């Protein structure tokens, strides 16, 4: 479907002249800014074969509305369910970068937004990176997707990580689970959070570890984020965050490999998958990894 066809279906703009411009940055969908009657909107058109990436569009819409009720997510202004298209509130303000979020005081602002989101209404489905990896591997096998050499050799270690993380599992919360720096927008008051494709109820340490990894947080900033969110940065919490940060790379490696096979977007998805896997292997082979396993499972 084209953006012109979508615009013609949206009741908000019926009889109103509109202008459309592409919104850059998406790796799964097509996103546009629409201006109509002096207001701006974001239109999200789903990418091809996103069901292979475990994207559930009903879950996404439900969770986006739940996140909006907390003041963190954008409001859903219209939904075209037969096209899986959503029209969202446009949030004015700069889109964040890893560099911006590594600035002093930003970890506390991130934690404030995450606490709001996590205290909000429950999401429709649950999220578990270990189960997502199993799903992705079935897609890999079914569609003959190329994955990095040695990936399956590490699955035994992935099982060890899951067992260690189960020792001090936290109550699940409605979480975003894919918090790239670019999914934060600073509206001047709050860091708003957009793009709920992989959202679901999950362990808050995954959320913290994932966003720390995506934003390039080193050990000190990870401690700052833990203190701001939990009120403390003890070894067990930090070990859990670090192991979940590692699992972000392990899981999204497969996402990138699948995208390299199915996506129509002009992007080096294989390079993305290889980079994430190389980073994961370097952590798996480190002394710190074995320390985190022990600390996460400490009685």
C-alpha cells in the first residue's frame, strides 16, 4: 500500500489538504509525518513479512494505547486494522542519540520515564528474549536464513544464562524491550518513548540492560541507571542488567539475519547481525561474563 492510499483512508483528514514527508530511521516499517490543518501526525505503515520477526500488530496497538495513558507513549489517534496502519500523535522535540543519553543527568531521566511506563497498565502479551530466540531459530530453519558461524554452538551457554537469571527473577512489568536511543524523544519535560513493536510484560532488568546496551552505556552509567531506577546498584542487579544486555545482542543478531533475508528496506542487515554477534562473542569469552553468571545466581 502507498502512503497516498493510506491518507485517503484516514477519517481525521477527510476533506482537508495534507502534505506528507518521510520520517527517517525506521528499520522495520515505513514512517511518515503528515501535516493537516496546521497539525502534525505520524503515520506508521508496517513493513513486509514482519510476522516472521514476531511482531504482533494487535499487541503493538494495545500496548501503545496503554503506554500513552502513562504520558510516556504517543497517543493513537486512528487505527486502520485491515491495513495494520496507525496514526500517532506527533511528539515535538529532538530525537535522542546515544551520545545525548550518555550526558550527565540523562540516566535519571531515562529511569523516570521507564518507571512511569512500568507502573502503567499491563500489556497484552508477555516478552521473553529466550523464547523469542527459539522462535527466530524456527524461522531461520523454515526459511533457510543464514546466521553467523558458531551461533548454535553457544546455545548451551544461553541456557546457562537463562538459569542464572531465573534465580532472582523480578515481577514482570509492561516494558518496551527495544529501547534504542532513537526511541526516546525529549519533549522538554519528559523523555517520551515511541515504537512498541516488541513491547510486552517482562523483567525490568531486561529493559534496563537492553537500553544500556543500545545507548552505549559503560559500567558507571549502568550503575547510574540502576540507582535511578531501583534506588541501588548492587552486584545482583548489575549482573542481571549486564546479562540481559548481552542477551539483547544474542537475540537481535537473529532479527538482523532474518531481516537480511526478508526486508525490502535498503539497509545492511547482515552487517548489523554480524556486528551484534561479534560483540556478543567478545562478552561471552570475557572474564566479566563468568563473574556476572555467579553474581546473578548468588543466594
